[in-house]
C-alpha cells in the first residue's frame, strides 16, 4: 500500500514490473511518453524499464494505491531519472 501526498519523482525499475490499483484519490501520472489522470478504480500496468511518475495530486486527500510488483521488490530497484 502506498500513500502519495505530493507526487513521485520520475523513475523506472530495471528488474521488475509494477501494477497499481488506485484505491482513493486522483492524480496525474506519466508513463513513458503518456500523461493521464488516474482515479479510484483504475488499474495501471508499468512494464520493467518504463519511466513513470506521479506528477500532480488532484484530490484533497492523498493518492492511495495498491502496488503489486513482480518479481519481489526489495527497495533497491528504483532508478531515478534526472531532469524529469
């Protein structure tokens, strides 16, 4: 479970894929070259190696997402992208 209050800097995962389900809130998300709004009930698949970020929170409450990562994510496979 992840709560996002202000955004998530652009990054990618070299080893694993990530799937998120939005449980609460609304935000703008970038995924590769696409920028789109996510909201409660949305599912987003983030293939490994794809730069992604949460650029703006649009709701009064934080964005709350369920993040499912495969293979197991131990916190070391988050590679931040400069100038994004």
